[in-house]
């Protein structure tokens, strides 16, 4: 991929962001596969996704640099301004998510929350399998949850497809390698945006908190 | 900028909630028309009965997952299941499929492969009768061992003779 000539290599995505991203890729695919006949694995995959999504939301507030929502969630004017330039055939230089991509990030997180949130209460048609909180709701409510769970997965599939199309568009049209940055964490940018990381204790606190919540939910709130 | 940013948040949340609301609307069952004929009435009554069957099996399974299951609750749910499954073959009068209710999940195979369907229904009846006997005797271990075969007959029949509802 061509990069600007006067480029500096910048550490853009921290370890937690990259790990969460790639684990979500693997686990969403695994959850899809296991939803048919491997519901036990499907549940465990779901608990892991709950932990990852909760951690990512926490990290959006407590993390550093390009992980912070405040660094990339922009208002409608900034989104419109970016959207007006997105078709230009030049290398993208946004240090992190661009204002348009920010919407995709938030929508993905929202749909994932709906996905795992409904999954907790799902009851399958045979009333034999269910989420860890399915005993708190009636069969009817559990079935309705199952339908939302299935429909929101269609929404998730659409968002993932859009995500992949956008990556291909940036790679081919804008000659910007976004995948490499999500693997190595580094991007070449015209200047150093001066991103600062978060202290390690915040990372540990977030991991412990997210894992604890996911664990308690997996136990059906019974300890 | 803060208020503009919250608009972006609202937009993203709206996507998630919109998906959820659409799902909720989809999950809502249609109402039986006032002038429904016998076949249509049968299609709606069948749906009610399957909901009762699902609710009783769920009630039984939920009870079994408790640290100290109440034998009376297990027995009552098993008894309900036994009565419902015994009557199940009568819930499918000819003509009560999607032609009677577009939302019906009954596949045509129920009637075109009547022998196969009857065999599947009989298998369910046999397994639920065992479940009911153990539950009535208060043998929770036997009930626990029997829920999987029962669930298996539900699933086996659903995979062959049930379709996802339309609309």
C-alpha cells in the first residue's frame, strides 16, 4: 500500500482494542456456527462476547488514545464534512476511527448488546434449551426474545458486511491498509497525533469487571 | 460539541433499538379473524396448545435446574405435558395448515406424510408418558434422565414438520 512520503509510524490501536476486535471476529463466527446444534458452546461463546463488549465499552471511556469514544465519536456536522470527502481518492489520514466509521462502531456495539442481551433470555422452540436468565421469563417472552435474537443477528450480519465493504473500499480506492493497522496496531500518518495510552491498572480493572459481570450472568445471577 | 456527539450516540442506539423493536413486532402473533372457519380455529387452537406444552416443559426444566426442585411442581408440569401430548394428533385436522392461517408453522408433510407424522407424535407420547410416570413417583433423577429423550422427540418432529412462520 502506498503511504504518504513524509510519514511517521504511529502506534494507533492498543493491545486491548486489537485483542477485543479479533476475538469478536472469531467468536461471532463461532456463535453463528454453533447456534444450530451446539447450544452449549453457543452459550459459552455468548458469555465471552458479553465480557468483550462490556470491556470495549468500558475501554471507550477509561482507555487511552484512539480507543476512547471521545476521540472519535463526532457530531453530525463533522460526520457530514467527512462524508463529503470520503469519495476522494487519497490516503485516509484519520488517526483512528473516522467520523463516519464511528457510527459503525457504535451501531456494532449496540447491536451486539441487543444480541447478547436477548440471548440471556432466549427459550428455544422445544422449551429444552435456553439462556441463563430464561427461567425468569415465560415461554412466550422467551420465544419473543429468540425472534429478536435472530432478527438482530441479521442486523449484525448487515453491519459486518458493511464493515468489510468499507475496508475493501479504503484498500482499493483510497489505498489505505486498515487491516494491517488492526493487526500490528501501527499506521503511517503524516504527523504524530500524540495519542496517550491509559495506565495499566485501568486495563486490569476493566478486565476484572467485565469478566466478573459475564461470569455472574452465565450463572443466571446465582452465585 | 457535547450535544452534537450525543446525537451520534442516539443515532447508533436507535439502530440497535430499531432492530429490537422490529423483532418485537415480528414476534407478535396475529389475531384470529372473527369469522374464522373450523380449520382456521383449529390452527389457532393448536398454536395455543403448543404454547401451553412449551410452557409446561419449560416450567419442568426450570424447576429441575433449581438447587432443590419441588417435586409437586415437576409432577404438575409433567401431567399437563402428558395430557397435551396425548391429544396432540387431534390438533391437526386436514386443511388447518398455512391455508387456514398464513402464520402457521405446520408443514404440508404433516398431511402428505401422515404415517411419518403419526409415528413422530407417538414417539413423543411414549417418552412423555415415561417422564410423567417418573414425575408422579417423585423420582427426580429419573425425570432428569428423561428430559433429553423428551426434548429429542420435540426437536425431531419440529425439524421435519415445522417451518419458520411467515410474516
